[in-house]
C-alpha cells in the first residue's frame, strides 16, 4: 500500500550513489573492471510492482537521458506502454551512468536480458494467472518451467514464446557492438565511435 512513495524517493537518490560507484569503479578497479561482470548484470526484482494499489498519482517515467542516443525507442511500444506507469528505461536496465557517459559506447548498460531471463523478468510484475486466459500465452508460460537455455528459442517449433516476441518492437535490427548479456563482456565492436550521426543507437 505504501510501497510507491518510499520507492520513488529511493530512485531519486540513485544517480548520486551511481556517480559514487562510477568514480570508485574508475579509480579503484581501473581496467580490471572492464573485463569483469558488472555488479548487476542480472535483473533485480523491482521494488514496486503494482500500479493499481498506489494511492499517490504515478509520474510518467523520464527517459530523456537515454533518448540522447536511443531516440528510436521513443515511440517503441514496450516503452510506450510502460512510460505512463512510471516504468522507464532505467527501471528495467538500471541507471547505467557509465554506459550513458561512455562516448565510445563500449561500456554495457547495467541490466541486460539473455533470452532465458526475459519471461521470468516480465512476470516479476505481471501476475501469471490472468495471462493464462489467452492461448497466445501458453508457450510463454510453459517456458517458465524450462531450465535448458538451448531449448528456449527452438523447442516444439514454436517461434513466439518470449514475451518480447509479441510485445513491442524492442530489439535492435542492427548491432554495432554486442555484449554478453549475462556477464557484460564486450564481444564485438565495429570500431565506429558513437556520437557520429546515422548509427543505429543515434537515429534521429
Ligand atoms: C552516449 C550514447 C548512449 C546513451 C546516452 C545511452 N546508450 Fe544505451 N547503447 C549505446 C550504444 C552505442 C549501444 C549499442 C547499440 C548497437 O549495438 O548499435 C547501446 C545499447 C544499449 C542496450 C542494449 C544492451 C544489450 O542487451 O545488448 C541497452 C539495454 C541500453 N543501451 C540501455 C540504455 C539506457 C537504459 C540508457 C539510459 C540510462 C542508455 N542506454 C543510454 C549508447 C548509449
Ligand atoms: C519493461 C521493461 C523495459 C523497459 C521499460 C525498457 N526495456 Fe529495453 N529491454 C527490456 C528487455 C526484457 C529486453 C530484452 C528483449 C529481447 O531480447 O527480446 C530489452 C532490450 C533492450 C535493448 C537491446 C535489444 C537487442 O536488440 O538486443 C535495448 C537497446 C534496450 N532494451 C533499450 C531500452 C531503452 C533505451 C529503453 C527506454 C526508452 C528501454 N529499453 C526500456 C526491458 C525493458
Ligand atoms: C517493474 C514492473 C514491470 C515490469 C518489469 C514489466 N511490466 Fe509491463 N506493465 C507494468 C505496469 C505497472 C503496467 C501498466 C499497468 C497495467 O496495465 O498493468 C504495465 C503494462 C504492460 C502491458 C499492457 C497491459 C494492458 O493491460 O494493456 C503489457 C502488454 C506489458 N506491460 C508487458 C510487459 C512485458 C512483455 C514485460 C517484460 C519485457 C513487462 N511488461 C515488464 C509493470 C511492469
Ligand atoms: C505469442 C504472442 C504472445 C506472447 C509470447 C506473450 N503475449 Fe502477452 N499478449 C498477447 C496478445 C495477442 C495479447 C492481447 C493483445 C494485447 O494486449 O497486446 C496479450 C496481452 C497481454 C497483457 C495484457 C493483459 C491481457 O491478458 O490482455 C499482458 C500484461 C501480457 N500480454 C503480458 C505478457 C507477458 C508477461 C508475456 C511473457 C510471459 C507475454 N505476454 C507473452 C500475445 C503474447
């Protein structure tokens, strides 16, 4: 019942903490830090999940910080349905201060989602029971019981079983760099620096 107000206060304090972490990471860990997994590479359970029990009005999420480079997400459906509920990029991907201030674009965001993590993440907020009513949801719900990542995209010839297969258009069509979504390790980089226009993440 009272979950919303303290949570929002907490969100405001994150950037300061994050700057602290950033400086510490830069000065204490140096180059080592780039090779090791980011502290929060796996999704964390959101502090507040229900919009319906909040008494205070919900402020829409402010994604402007991320739109500086990810302008192409401004009208994307997964973003659009969550923004009015106060759930923005930072809620799902972390504040990602180091990622956002790296003009070379090789520092990963704090939270990424390998396929195996996507459905469990969505149902942290969306109760399973109401989803059962739709035939479209059966494969996605069955997947929650599947532990073998190799089967995630292939089992039974079903192609749409990740929540993001059907909801939104959230995947980048072209990648200029790739990280291991579980560890944050940089796997490939086209070498073209970020602030140039016309690159996927900077589409205007
Ligand atoms: C300075 C530019 C810049 C800013 C600001 C920025 N990003 Fe990124 N982001 C990038 C680049 C570059 C990529 C790689 C895109 C590609 O492959 O072409 C990326 C990729 C990502 C990815 C994909 C990770 C994956 O799973 O592979 C996520 C998630 C992401 N950014 C989240 C965010 C969030 C959240 C913010 C705001 C807090 C943000 N970004 C702000 C440049 C930026
Ligand atoms: C409700 C949670 C949620 C919100 C809000 C959200 N994302 Fe994501 N994002 C995800 C999930 C889950 C994935 C993994 C999707 C997949 O691989 O199918 C993802 C993947 C991505 C990717 C990588 C896609 C790829 O091709 O690998 C980028 C880039 C990204 N998000 C950027 C953003 C930006 C920028 C915002 C805000 C404008 C944002 N996201 C808002 C949950 C979210
Ligand atoms: C942090 C909590 C949270 C997470 C994580 C989250 N959602 Fe949501 N989602 C909400 C809230 C709150 C709303 C708006 C209120 C509502 O309609 O339930 C919403 C709305 C939606 C809607 C529209 C619901 C409707 O009735 O039309 C869809 C579809 C949806 N989310 C899908 C997803 C998917 C897919 C994921 C995983 C990528 C996801 N959500 C992750 C909280 C979350
Ligand atoms: C095969 C496609 C498909 C997959 C996979 C899928 N959905 Fe849906 N979902 C739909 C359709 C179609 C609707 C009804 C139209 C709409 O709201 O987009 C829907 C509706 C919803 C709604 C609105 C409430 C409702 O039942 O009308 C939520 C919330 C939702 N889905 C969440 C999820 C989550 C979370 C996952 C992953 C566990 C998921 N969906 C996987 C197709 C899918």
